[in-house]
């Protein structure tokens, strides 16, 4: 078995699937301008989230058959806030510990999205932000 195949096997989840991007979020200074840009560029549908949220949030429907290719949009939270990709993992706590062990950084600890799951925001060794996502309908 090659080194690459061994690494792939070691990183696979219990279902045999490698962790992958399941959601993305686009921060915007001007939501309407960003909605227009992405709608006209890619044909995406961007609608305000109808449920309760702590801050205004818009859902992005990319039109893909696979719902995991969709995302969200919100007001920019801080000056260098960039697009964030969410990577599905079996446990955000286990993956976050591995991020730190490998020289990355935890920017925001485990946070619940009620009835959906948990996320942890991280930075890699190159200062790129990403998030870990653990689906859990029991999240509170």
C-alpha cells in the first residue's frame, strides 16, 4: 500500500468516506450587492432564512442535486472575514484536537446549531480559516 493510500485509509470516517466540504458561508458588507453578484454570476438563489437566528442569515441554493453543495450568506463579522468551508467530520472535538496537534489553531470552540449539529472554526498552518461540522439532530 502506498503512503498516499495509507494516509487516505487512516483519514476515512467509519463509513469509509473521506471528510469533505458540506457547506460554505459567504460574508458580505452589502448583502443585496452580494446576492445580485452571485445570482447573476452562477444563477444561485439567495433567500433570507425563514427561521429564528441570532443574526440575519440567507440561504444559498446552488441548484445542485446534492444539498450539501449549498451554503449561506451573512453580514461580515470582522474585517478579514472570508468565505468559510465546512468539512464534515464524525467528531468536531476529535478533529479540533488534531488541528491543534498539526499546528493549526482553534478560532471558535464547539458551537451548537440547535437540532442540526455542532461546528468549530479553525485556521490551518497557512492562516486559512475553515470550519469542522458534526451533524447531530440532538444539538442544543
